[in-house]
């Protein structure tokens, strides 16, 4: 079994001349708030992926299910592997792309695809931090492969708790044997702290990175793989928001490697991102000295500078008049409240949108000259819970409320925030995904 890591969760797994590609993404995601990194030529990738037979998609976020990459890399005619989700959204979106061969795999089963035995594991909790959350999604998945007697576990973005991982490990050991190589997150792709104002972003980044390294140690000790490489949650911030990007809370590979070598010397950390491979099929696994495919840009700071002038997708939209937008927001709030009440969700904070004709900022505050007004989504009676303030461009807000964009992506990359006090309530934040016009209502 040979594993190659390009960027983010974009990985290929090969054995006996057959190949599965996982979560291929190059270019922009999250309404152009993210840019994949390292950067690869789509044309060169198309040639490199010509022999791929299967495409595994972990979930429908567009840094994993990315239609433009599937098209540019010539993958629409391959066989697709997804979990059998409670909601068929991903399957139906694949069908709309003209994809006809879709394998839906039930979780915790073993399916054979050529030389691979494959199992998919569902999202079991909504966050891995143990925070109370009443909005649970059947969204993310993880996957395990066995080929040539070797076992590879790929967590992807699945927010698995220690209890979840213990269950998965026991199941994999029973069905597949012990894990030889694991790919785990080393810090979530998150808007916190780099898009949050009024906090010490640098110290919060350090705290989060240290926590991520400690959590990674616990996970690796539990799974006990011989090899580990970090994947998932890697991207760069394009456009004017790149001025905040130095505080994206992702540990460097050097930090990861030093932590593992100090605490778990029996686990070998690998730097595969950028097109490098490990070949597990030979007697002593061998890591490639050169990338399988050369990136067109592999220096992060150079890439950030080259994309700092990129536009965001919402910039092409023409928002209605401010009065018309507020009327639309009031209708969307009624729709949001129906969901909140119907699902008996408990919203803790006051949630307020600060709306700008053009959201521009550098440092502590957005440019108030462009402020149009504010919209109160929810007013709390709990003074201790405080306020969540979301600074947003009117075009992005219009795009999300009218369902042109997905809230999850815009919230994760294209807004600025204030929290008073600085405390995260997952239910409050995740509930904003329901702040849209009702299905079928025309704008």
C-alpha cells in the first residue's frame, strides 16, 4: 500500500495497480475564503490521477467535495464511495454532476474495492472538545483501508472524542488488525482565534496549538500506529483577510515532530504534504525523497502574498436595498426560530450581525465608514452568556440567507467576530446555519 498526501485531506492510496483518491480539492473553497496549499496545477493533477478508479468523499464541505476539482481532474466518470448518510444530500449532488456510479457504504461494515478492504466511520459527536452542543450533524466521516496486510486509518475532519476513537480502534483491531499508519488532525480548521477581535490572538493561538499537540499525543498513544502524518485543516487565507492569517491555530510540522519524538518515540512522524509518499508494500516502508508531483507553489508566505488581492465570491452579488435586506432577515429569523423551537435548542448568547456595505478591516476593528446597521438575531436574558457579534459584508449575508452560499463556509472564513465574554457556545454558533429563508421562497 502506497499513500501520497497532496494538501488538506487530498490523499491517494494505491495497491496492486489500483488507486483510491480521497477528498480531492485544489483552488478555492468556502466562498473563496480558503485557498488550497501547497498549490498544484489542475492539468498536471489530471494526468497524475488518470489511473484512479475510486473517489472517496468524506463529507459535503467544499474543501472535501469540490465539484470544480472533480471536473478539472477528469474524475466524474470514476466510482464514488460515500457513507450512507441519513440525508441523501451528498449523493444527490453527485448525481447532479452526472456521476452515475456511487457506492453508499453503511458505517461499521467492511466493503471490498479491488485490493482494498474499506470501512467508513460516522460522526459520533459534534465537537471533540467535550462542549455541550444540541446541534448534531450526520456529516463528517473517517475511513480505514487494509491492503497487503497493512492498515491505514484516515480521520479526515471527523471530530472524534477519545471515547469515539477507543470504539473505532477496538473495532479496527478486531476486523483489520493493528493500525500501521494513521492520519489525524493536528488542530482544527477554525476561524478562532484569527478572525476574532478584542482578544490576544497570538496567545490564544499558542494555547490552542499546545492543546492540539497534547490531544494528538493522547490519540496516538491510544491508536498506537507505527507511522503518523498530519492532514486536514491546512489552507491559506486569500484576499484582504490574509492580514489576519498569521494567527491561524495550526501547529507546524516541526512542532508536531518534536512533540511526538519527545513523548512517543515509538511513533515516526512523516511530512508527506506537498505530494510526498510512503510505500508500505516493501519490507521496510520507504518515504519518497522527492514529491510524486511537484507543487507549483510550496512556500506558504509566498503563496499568501500572491493571493492577498484575490476577490471573494460574494463580491459578484448585488444585495437588495438595506431596507429590503432587513425585511429578508426578519423572514429568515422567523424560519430560524421555528427550527430552534421545533428542535428544543437552547440559545445562550445574544447574537447580533454588524452589516457593512463593504467589510474591510486591519487590526482591532472593521472600517466603520462602511457600517450600514445591525440586526439582532437573538436577545438573551442570561447576562453571563453575553454577546456574539458577527461583522459581515451585506453581500455575504444576502448570499447566505438566500441560500446562494452555505453559512458554515462563510462563518468559517469571511466574517470577523467579537465575543463578550470570550466563551464558545457550539449550539449558538452552529444554529446560524438555519438562519435562511424557507425552502422554496424566491428572492
